[in-house]
């Protein structure tokens, strides 16, 4: 199949009324309903109106994907990869435009939205390379004149449900490996960040992706997400979001025998030993806890401090947090944007109350920002609790906001025990100059990711991403590990002996 030539980004609709993409056509939801996407830094700024899809739209999208899969699976992987490569190039050209739109719909500061687009670019180029690898194995057969190999086959149609905190990067982690492996996709972006996924998919189309290979249905979980998981035409489901919703997705998928990849929450610990470079650790903590307004599943939400340095570290961190400039992420010099919506602010508020009732000490923050510059947005002050004990809810439950808990320990062993004493297991970090301790941490911290002398955020696209326990269900995004979810193994035997050879029985020759 010939991919069409890249062309300039074509507008999907007029006047910011955006549409679903089904079988290559931009169209409204069958029921005609829409929802509004507003700027969380200034809710009077309407980013656009999007279709509120239902089961009918999901059904149409899945049918379109099934149809497109018939030819896409036969397109040679290196050709599929060329489209991804062109997508990477086009995304690089559009990086600034897409980053600005992303800050407008999601809130995080421009540096970070540029990073988000960059993560999609990196994934495009990395997965384009897989088009000429995607290795299987050949292995000797136990019988004469017989050839044995294993090959990766596409799974079929993948249903994808994406979160709002990395509105382009995370959809790219799902779409690009799925596409290079020969699958067709239906994606439901988060209702808070539909435009960034639309921009990503528009770029794929501009790079020559055939119609129907990727379809978008906008809308909400119960009306659009659930029917996607349940649809008999969907062969596998990839979900990133909360553990609460992930459990429902996983249970539904299990009942239908669908492979299902779940990437969910975290309560990520940074351990600061008494021999750490304290300035470096404070800088890392500030970035890990308040970058993306704490709205990363990898956010540094617990900082475990050796008692010898706890006082000094706390004072320095509080000082630095109070200096953070919170505001509209499009403005120069702003370091932390708003939370994404009212519900997230309420969650932060709820946890402030819980932490206080449980006996933690509020060092700074703890409230919504309502001054003139913050009046129209969902701004929350960078918040630090000290005196936190491991059993407290603020040390156990994910807040997904700019709220960090400081705990103290007396020995490395105790620090590891506290770090591991949670129901999640995504990311961990240790600051130390002792190489032996660093290696022991790499061995003993129970999580999908461990950083040494860096905070808990900052995963790169060519390594496995995911975690243990309530964080995931055993799959990984990123790296070659992503291919394991988007392909299914087939063992192939070719007998060229021209006689019946019975495995395990005809072993004498
Ligand atoms: C997330 O935390 O939700 O590792 C994804 C990071 C980013 C991706 C984070 N590259 O922090």
C-alpha cells in the first residue's frame, strides 16, 4: 500500500467545534451531544467543544477499525514504520504550536508541554525503528528436516483509554507501538484533554496513515470508555488512569478474555540519606513533587528523610516551595500551573483535612489560591506536610496534586521498609553518595522504576514503564516491552521431510 504524501495540517472543523474521527471522516456524535473543554488556568477561556460519544459512536469506530485492520496488518512493518517516522518529523515541526495548545487545555507549564510533545516525538522515532526489528526467534527443531520459529503477530483492534496528565505522550506510548505492530486502534482521550490527542492523530493522518487505522471517540468513561472495553470487536484494551477505574476495566476485560494493560497510580518515595548532596536532593524533590502540579503517577509524593538531615532538608524545601511561581503556564517565569479541574482541587483539599486530622504538620500551602491572578483557575498552593507516619492516609493514598509528605527514618533498612510499605509500586528514588547503598536500593525497592540521585519522575521512552501491585497488572509500556502487549506470539513449524514426523514420539533418527 502506498502512503499518501505528507501535507500541511488540515483543520478538522471550523470554530473550535471538534469532531470524532471514524473511518477517516470527522463526524459529530450520533446523539449530537457535546461537552466543553476549558482552560484550567482561566475557565473563561473555551478551548473547544467536543462530541460526547456513546455506544453508537464506539460501535462505528470499532467497525471502521476492524475494516482497516484487514489491510493494515498486511502492510509490511517497515512501511508502517515510515508513517511513524514522518509523524515524528511533523510533530517536531509542530512542537511549539501543540505545546501551547496543550498548556491551554491541561495547565502544565510550557516547558513541560514541550517535553510532552517531545516524548511523543521520541516514541515515534523509537517505534519507527522497530519496523525493521520486531525480532522473533528461530530455534532448532527436535526432528530432522523441520524448521521452527516464533513470530510476532498483530493482536487486532486495540481499545485505548488515555489520561489527561500526559495528553500526547501517553497516547503515543499506546498508538505508536500498536501501529508498528500492525494493529488498528480506537482511542478515547480523557475528557479534560481531547485536543492534544486530536492533534496527535491529525499528525498521523497528515503523515499518511490510511483511514480507519486510528479512530477517536471523545467523551466520558461510562458512556464512551465502558462500551469500548466491552465491545466484542475490540481484541485488547490499554488503559492508563486511576486504580479505581483500572480495576473495573480489568474485571470487565477478564470476563471477556481480553488482554488488558493497566497503568495506574503511585505513591512514590524519594529516600534522602545523610550522605546525600542536600542541595541536589532539595532541587530534585521540588521538581518531583511539584512538577506537573504533582499530577504525575510518578510524582514524588513521599520524601523519606534520614533523621540527621531532616530538619535542614525540610527548611530548605519549604523555602524553595514558597518561592515557586504558580500561575498560567503560558506566562513567562511561571513554574507551576493549575490543577486540571475542580474535582482534583477538591481531592487535594480533602487530603489536607485528612492529613491534619491524622496528626501531620502542615509546613506550607494547604489551600486553594484565590488571589486576583488565580481567581479564574484551579490553582492550589505547593503543600508540604512533615511529621508524617507511614500508616497515615497521606502516606498511603495517591493525591495527584501538589502535596508531598515528609517522613523520617533512622537507618537505610527502615527507609526501604517504609518505601515498600504501600499498596502501589511505580517509582522510587534514593539520594546517596554511597555506591553500595545505591545498589542495595536498586535491588530492594519494590517498584517498576528506581532512580539514583534523581527524583521519581523522568522516565525515558526506550525503557520499560510501569509498576507492581496496585500500579499495574504486569505489563509495561515503553521500550521493546510495549511490543509484548501489542503482538501475540505465533510458533511456526515447517516440516520439509515429506513424511509424517511425530513430535515427542519419532525421536530415534
Ligand atoms: C506519569 O507519571 O503519569 O516519567 C507519566 C515521567 C514521564 C511520564 C510520566 N516521562 O515522569
